[in-house]
C-alpha cells in the first residue's frame, strides 16, 4: 500500500473512525432544561435528542450481535457500533460521489454513476472488510479491558451519543451550527472546551486524521491515473503535489470538525465522565482498541478511495470516447 505520510499518533478516534453504539439513552426534558448555554446550543442539543431516537431502534440488535460473536474481537467490533458508523459513512460517501460527478464528469451525475457508488459504498461489503481488518489487528491482544469499558453504562452511552451526533451532523445546517458553537466555545475557552481539547490532544486525533485523509486522497488519485484517465494539464506528479498541498487545509478542516463533533456528542456527559474516557483511552487496553479501530478504518478508506478512483477513471474514459 502506498502511503502519503506516516501516522505519528498511535491512538486515534477521528471522523473516520470515532463512533460507538450499543444502547439507547433517554434524554428527558429535565436533562435538557438543566443545561446552561446559548440558544444555539439548545437547538443543537435538540437535534442530538432527535438522532438518539434513530439509534434506539438498533439497540437490541447491537447488544445481541455482540454477545453472539465467536471471538472477543468480534464482540468488541459490534459493541463499539462500527457497523452503524459504516452505515452513516455510506451516506457521506454517496454525497461525496455526487461531488465527484459534478466536478469531474461532463455529464455530471448519471444513473450509471449512481449504480457505481451504490456498489462501492455497499454497507455489507464495507462492514465485512472492516471486521476482518479489526479482528486481524487485535489478533493475540487482550481486549477484556475494552470490553469491560464499552460494556459499562458509561461506555454504552458514549457509543450511542457519538453515533447520534454523527448522524445528526449529516444535516448541513446542524453541521454548520455545531462548528459555529465550537468557535464560540474556543473563543470563550470554556471548561468543556478545555476538556474536549485535552481529549483531542491526548489521542493525537488531528494528526492521525490528517494522515488518513492524505492516504485516502493519494489512493484515489493513484487509481485515477493508473486507470488511464487523462485530465487537461494534469499529470501524475501534479496530482501528487496537489495531495500534499491539501495538508494544511485538511488539518484545519479536521480540527474544526472533530471539535464540533465531540462538543455535540458529549454534551449530555458530565465533565468527570469525559475525563474518565480520556483516562481510559490512555490505558494499554484503550490504546490497543483504538489503534485497531483506526487500522480498520485506514484499510477501508484506502480500499474505497482506490475503488472510487478506478471507477471514476473508467467513467471519464468512457465519456471521452
């Protein structure tokens, strides 16, 4: 596998891989009204409550699947809700595929390209690929500590809240408002913002995700060029240079998204619970588990990016004929 860069951090939960789900948590009116903050935050919190209803429908299936798995690694894969995150990734990927069509194809979005996207972002295929990579990464490792943490009440709530927040942020309005709120929190340097920042720094989330983004972009471009597509005034070297030129923009976008996402996802948690999560993530059990998660997401994102680049190349060639 070609890598655009080497990851510096060993423990990362990022936009690519963060998100666990196992059990619905009821967030009632008393909890909502007890929260202090501007109207913007209250609107965001309501969107999170609405998304929690979505995660509740899959509670029993997740828990039952985790208990029925033949290995601890398989059980952990389901317990941390990775299949549900893949389902959300599919929606994100389909949106990205439409952007590719608008930017790269003379005919724009077509039924044929939609069918390609449906194949590339097939949920069952991506889940199976990710499960294999995750289980392989944990081969010979003791995952009992991670099973204990994510099987606890706090772990299950973290899982549910992260999936709900990621689902909510598929809405462009919620995504934008979450980022505005994060900027306000950063400018005010609030205690909650500092807790989230500590979690991000402790787990090297920014750099890990930047490298993942560069690797995915490189895989896409490599497959695009290898497939024979030609673009006016564009060479393999210029495309690779473009990948590296994106590093600062990816870093800024990553920092913005992760901060907004975590502020929204962890809004219902107490400060002490966020601190407990940060502490767990720094234990051997936490590092082993999250490294396996990120390894699995690295593999699936590169595979998808390469498949997408190859498909786009063939589509460009066919439209040029």
